[in-house]
C-alpha cells in the first residue's frame, strides 16, 4: 500500500493527487485535511449524499418561503386582513430569518455544522404544523416567524456543507456545488405549485380554504425525512473538525464520508498555524483589508437579488392573474410553468457553467437580463392585447431565467466562497441577515406598492438588478476555482485577490 504524506509546505491543491483505492494519507495538520477534501472524494463515497442532504435543507427553506405565495389571498379573506396586515403575515418568516441568520452564522462556526443542521430541522417540523393549524393571523404570523428562524439557521450551515464537502477545481467544484442551491430552490418552488395544483384538483370547492393550510403543513414532511436519514450519512465537516484541533475526528470523517484512510501524525504544534477560533468578533474580520471588498460585493448581490426576486415570485400569482384575467387553475399552471421552464433551467445552467465561465460573468449576464426584462414589463404596463400578454409573460420568464443562472445561483457562491472555513459561518450569516432584511422590506412593501402603483411597481423593482450590475463592474472578484480555505493557514498574511478570468 502506497502512502501519501502531506505537510503545510505543499503549495497547490491542483497538484495533489486524490488517494486511490490502494492509497492512504498521513495527516499532520488541518491544512492537510483541507487539501484532501479539496482534491475530491473517492468514487462511491458518501460526500455526494451529504451534499444532497444539505440541498434538502435548502429545498425546505425555499418551500417554506414560497408556500404562502398562492394562499395569501385566501388567508386575507378568511381572517379579514388589511393590506398592512397581509404584509405582516407575509414578512413574518423573513423577520425570523434575520434573527436566525445572525445567530446561526456564529453557531455554525462555534459548535459545528452538524449540530446546527439537526437543530434547525426541528424548527421546520414544529413551525410547519403550527402554521397549518393556525386559528388566526397572529398564530400564523408567529409560526411563520419560527419557521423563518429555522431558515436563518439553515442557510449558513447548508452552504458550509456544500463548500466543505466538494473539490476546489474542475467539474463539480465548490462553486458548482454551492450554485446547486439555486435549482434546489426552484425545484422546491415548483413542488409547492405542483402540490397546490394536486390539492386544488382533489379538494371539494367547499373546502378550498384548506388549501393553504395543507400546503404549509406539508413542509414538515421533508424535514422528517431528513431527520430520519441523518445518522446514516450526515457527518461533521472534516475541515471544521480539524480546525478545532480534532485531527483524529477529522480522520474518522474522511474515512466514513470520503473513503480515505487517513493516519494522524501530530508534529510540533508551534510550527503549524492555527486558524482563528469562532467568536462574535469574527464579524469584524469580514471588513478587514482581505475581505472588505468581497463582503460588500456579496452583500449587494444578495440583498438586491432578494429584494427583486421576492417581489416578483411572491407577486407572481397575482401578476399572472392580472395579465391573463383567468381563474386560479390557470394561474397555478402558469406559475409552475414559468418556474420550471425558466428559473429551474436557468439554475441548472448556473451550476454547469460555474467551473468554466465563472460566477462573475454569469452574474453580470443574469442581472443585465433582469434589468431589461423589468424595464420591458414596466413599459408595457397592463397588457391590452393577446400579443402583449404573451410578451409580458415571456419577460417574466426572462427575469426568472436571468435570476436562475445569475444572482440566483451565485449570490450564495459569493457569500460562501469569499471566506475560509473559520469565517464561512459568520460570512454567510451576515450576508443572510442583510438578504433577509431586503426580503422583509420587499414582502412587506410589495402588497402596498402593487395596490398603489399597479404594474408601475416594476420601475421600482428594476433598481435592484441595476445596483447589482454597477457593483459587479466596480468589484471584479471571481471565487470559482480559488482555494479560499487556504487563507486559514497563511498565518495572517494578505491573501491574493483572484481576478476575473
């Protein structure tokens, strides 16, 4: 049996050959563990299953955020809500996500990815059942707040799993793995509409008020499935464990999840740089000379994308109903079709091009298409003829398509891969705090602005992709293919800023 010996002096993970079936590895430091992970898992390992389960968490996030979009009109009618009260119910989930992201980012770095991930699954189960049984708007709003807290906890840990269980370069690299959150998101959105469509078909007309309740409560089902399979496949991140000094634990995870036989040989600890420990002070590190520009870019892309997307996707059933002037069945089918044909397909393209074209170029293309689509929708207003109705629907599709392959895929790429393992939790947590704040503002204001401005609201939404485009042109940071985790082992030296390829 041959043995690969690693040491902190090895320069580039791209030159490091992944261990074969007959190869073991010697681990002397956390950097050795990081290089093994960055080289990629062996065929038949559990790493891809861990990524799939992490994407299951993202699926839950998206489902829970989307599940109220269609039923909000029935809720408003059933509970006799004013537009402001509708905004409160709609935005309660994002208020919870703001708090959850702020706390979850820190906890992800402090107590580990695994513990936080399993805790937030319980939030999804309890909150989904409570929302489905809510007797009034206050209980519904409270349940959605609790659900949002779980969403806020989940995204930092899900992004950490995606980044820390994938290779650094080549097809299926970290950028592609993180970008996969986008098609998972749209798959959840489409599943939500499919469920609504199925329930609409089977429920008697006298019981259509149950539609929103059953849709919300169904969110507990995938959470229970994830909880059921966690013990077999989910492990702690080996890089996080190694950064805590637990090389033996990291070696066990490499064996279990990566299929790599790693032998720990500890050396003089004084010669090996130890990554920063988890602390609330790490939020300040996001704005040091190495990370400031990355933090600004990730925050702008995430917040602007969230503001625009939430306004469009939450208002999609209302917008389509206004355009087509048809009943609820047509509205559901049209919303589902737009999500599958444009948003989901765009998300798949974002994943496929992450390693070859890169995040920056795809995001620039995506926000540019979104800006053009929104200006077109604002100019058309309420379509007055069948030709303009078709054109307006296609512009909505173009917006969702640009979201899919652009900021939808890569807002998380920037948030997750701008920081090494020791800062990834707080980096994503800080980013998501801003993103969910933008979501809250968007979801609260959209019903009010739409009621006051009608289709002229698209002029306001168009500002979001314009701000993103301007910031991208000013800050040309490309995270795809860059070994950001190596910055944990520089000993405080200034990191190299990769340029756009």
